[in-house]
């Protein structure tokens, strides 16, 4: 792993029947959101879908995990959450319900 990067994993939930729409929206992710994520030190960001359950598994690398906590302060992040809110389980502030996952194994 690159020096100074930490791995972060989490799960979210997609509403059944919106698999294709979820993929489409991410295929067309806004350049301004990509820029924010990269400027926050995020790299190698992947989201995987478990089709049978709608569970989404997210994985990313970040220089400083505290930067993730700052993302909600950016209007583009708020707009993205609103845009995605109709197809995912969300919190009252429109953010996706996101459950951190504990790393239990890592092979270099």
C-alpha cells in the first residue's frame, strides 16, 4: 500500500429494483464530485453490489480518514446525496446509511 494511505470499507443499501439506475448514475458521476473526492485525498474508490440483497460494499484509500467527515460540508456532496436519495437507504440529512466495516484480514 502507498505510504500514508489508509483503507476504509463500509456498506450501504440499495433499494431493490434500482440496480441499473445506480450503475447509470455512477457511470455519469459529476466531474465536480470526482474532483472533491480526489482533492480530499481519496483514491481507489470502488463500490460493489451484492445483487441478491442490494447490499453495497464500498472501499477506498485515503491519506487522512478525518477528511471523510468534512465531505458533508460541501454543497456538491449534499446535492449528490439528494440525487441518490430516491434509490438508497438514507438518513434524515439525505446521506446514505453507511456502516463502517472492520478490517479483519489484509494480504500484502
